[in-house]
C-alpha cells in the first residue's frame, strides 16, 4: 500500500510540473472595423481592450485582415511578443519578440501576412511581460 501511495504522489507531482506546458492561450475577441459609410449608433466605435494573460498568453483567429493595438497602462515599460513560426524556408521572424512598449504608450501593427506567423488552428499567439499590457484586435474588411 505504501508503494501505491508513493507512485500516486509521484504521478501527481509529475502532472503538476507539466501543467504549464499544456496551458491554453486565452482567446481575444476580434472587433470588426466599421466602414465610414456605416450608419453609426452610440457606442459602435468603442474599442475594447483586454488585459494580457501574462501566465498563458493570448490568441486570436488570424485571417491576415487584423490590426493589433497594444496599450501599456503602467508607469514602467513592458514587453509583448507575437510568436513567429518557421516559414517555408525554415526562417522565423523575431522582430516582434519582446517588443518594448514605453510607459503609458501604445503600439500598433497590421498583421497582413500570415506566412511565418499563423499557428496551427489558424490563430496568432501573443504573450506579454505584465498584465498591465492590454490588447485590442481589429479586423478590417
């Protein structure tokens, strides 16, 4: 019986140690950009930011028609990363790895090209150094 308890304890410790490796990114809601010939109603043009999940990262459905806006709400600089994947030649792009956003500043990038960025399942992965970084993803037509 003692051997069984030791085996169960070891199995539990192993599962707990491996749990972060199986973390799922928190999905972001993609907001649709309104066209200038749209009959605007109050609140229609509000841009909603979501705090970065500093533990698990974030993801969004990536079509190549997105703009990512990053806002740092802190009085210190923080970083974010949009994860690259190898392209057809095996190259990865690290220019959006640990990109620093100054205190109380915002950054914006158009995510037009999916090659080298789209993850399995058709998503883009993002992470941050602090949950004081917020994301808004806007899709244009």
